């Protein structure tokens, strides 16, 4: 009986050590995930600012020619 209790105690200690190691690893991975999320959000916001244009110029050009009539119309505006 004593041998069984010693074996059981030893096994529980090993499981506790393993669980503690796994918990530490999970904490490290969660911290790393949060750091990566923060970097992604930071780079995403920077990319969004760089990608966004404050003004865009649109130009529409129409050219109509018929015999002696020649009309060129160009409209340009900012969006």
C-alpha cells in the first residue's frame, strides 16, 4: 500500500510539474499573440493611412467631330 501511495504521489508531482510547464507555455504564447496582434493593428493602421487618399481628381473628356463641327469638352473635379 505504501508503495502505491508513493507511486501515486510521484505521479501527481510529475503531472503538476507538467501542468505548470504547460501553463507557462500557454502564458508565453498568449503574450506573443497579443504582441503580434498589436503589431498587426499598428501596421494595418499605418497602411490604411498610407492607402487612403484625401482627394482624387476625376477627369472626363468628350470629343465630338462631325463635318465642320468639332467639339472638345473636358470636365475635371475632385472627389
